[in-house]
C-alpha cells in the first residue's frame, strides 16, 4: 500500500507467528520460566534493571458486557484477541504486574447516552488501581502513588456533551478525552466535534483521536477512508491552535504526511500503537517503511508516545516495545528487515542519542502530554536513561 493511498477494507488476520525469544529478550525484557495461567504462554515482563520507566499510553478498558461486544467485532472483522482471559481476570493490572510503570486507560462511546456512565466506570478503575498500588508501596523505596490515568469520552453532538466532559475533567478527575472517528462515524473536523475541542481547551485537557484511515472495516457505519485523512486533522489543528491533539497508530496509513504535520503544529503528537508490531504492516518485506519510521522516530522523538492497544491485540503485549527497541538499536525484526533469522549483532546502531529517544517515547512525552507526575512512576532513577554504553 502506498503512503496516503485509499485503504482497502481490512480483512480478518490470524495472529502472527511468535517472535523468537532472542528478539523479545533485551535489556528491557525477561521471559517467565513458567506459562501464564490465562494465556498459557511464557509471558515477558520488564527487567528489574530496565534502563528507564515505561508508560503505556494506549490501553482499553470497558464494562465487560461492552468489551464482549468489542471482542465479537474483532473476532468477526479484525483478529483474535490474545488477552481476553487476562483482561477478565485482571483488567489493566496485568500490565502493571508485568512491570509497566503507568497506563493511560481509554473508553469511547459509540452512541448517545452512554458516555457519562462510561466515564464514571473509568474513573472508578483509575481510582481503584491508584489506591491499591499506593497502599502496596507504603514502606517501599519506590513510592508509587499513581499507576493509571484515564481518558473520558463523549458522543459528538449528544445533548449536554460539554457538561459531560466538564464533569469528567473536574468531578471525576480524568486526564483528557478519547475519540474514535471510525467507531463514532464522524470526521475529526465535523461541526459537532467543535464543542468537544472547545471544552478540552477550556479545561486544558488533551484529546486522543483515532483519525487515521487504518484499519478500515466494511462493518463500520461510515467508510474510514473517506472520513479520515491528514487534511481533516490539519483543519482541526489550524482552527484550534491551543488544543493538544494526539493521533494514534502514527497516523496509519499516512505516516509521512502526519510526520510532516509535526513540523507545522507544535500541539500535535502521535502514538506508536500497533504500528511497530510488524502485524498490520509486515516490516520484514518493507525496508523503505522501516527506514522511514526509524528516521522519523528519532527526528520527532519529543512528540511520539509508546502505546500497545492492550488487551485487544493478537500477539505478546511487549511485541511493540521489543520492536521499538530493535528499531532504534538497529537489530531484530523491526530493522534487520531480512527476517527473524538475521545474525546481525544486537545493538549495532545503539547510541546514547538513541537511548534518549527511547526515554522520550517510552515515558517522558506521556508525562508532559497527559499531566503525569514523574514521581508517580515509582522509578528509582527519576529521570535519566541508565545507559550501559
């Protein structure tokens, strides 16, 4: 697919082959010696001596009945969801238990009348997680006060939309808003979205909006290829210069075009979610894409955030993380390109500069964008990547 081309409707894809342990194990990750009770796989966790903290800035939670409906959609139109049993048992606790320092939790409304309850549900999860992990850290050298933040939602144009958001940002203490052009079937620059942006600006809260074309689906009420485009997002940025806006998936499938917008609009951010996992885009056969992504991640490292789309992914939770590290280090599937059998030495392109790029993408940018305090991460270093170069 050419950059910026009209995407075809996504067709169901099976889970990709597992990456070899040599590619997933790194200075950030270690593999469990025993299978996980829910996935029946030897899951990976963040190494105790990992060089910097990690914020997953794109994690989904829903009430179980609604999540079941989301999973039915995925089962029919997208891919098998690996972490269903894990989510039912732990919700987002799984990621914290694996060593992620903080998660940004998302909900989105697909119709009028459900946003207020979704926001309350989300706030309860955020507060519960933060309370439990704060209590667990009492007496510990790692003072963890907050492990989760939450992004509210609203259906554009529904009665009282601005009041729903005002309640979410004040009474409920949520940190921003999540919108989804595909699911909500509304373009980012539709007039009904103006009220959403105006409320975000009024309360100085950021907006995460899935406004890229991919992955499109014939099951959506509107063709995402028509209501999503870089030009639509640029129109929003021009009209709302004080709005902090993030487009996930690095704007897939218009990566270069969205990267170009970063030069023009300092209020625009992107997140990596599912883009670097070599699933939607098979990087092993697309060397130009890999080289472009590595160049752009380095160039725009101050406005790109790491995210996973957990739990609704068909592969290891850390696949995106491992490939991000490999992409910047110059080894592994993401940048060796030839195949997982490559014998290139690990870390051949790693530099102090690339370590600092990782630091920004893995946590620093998210603290700034979502208002997360560094001290809330429970990180021993409180600041710098611990480089072994």
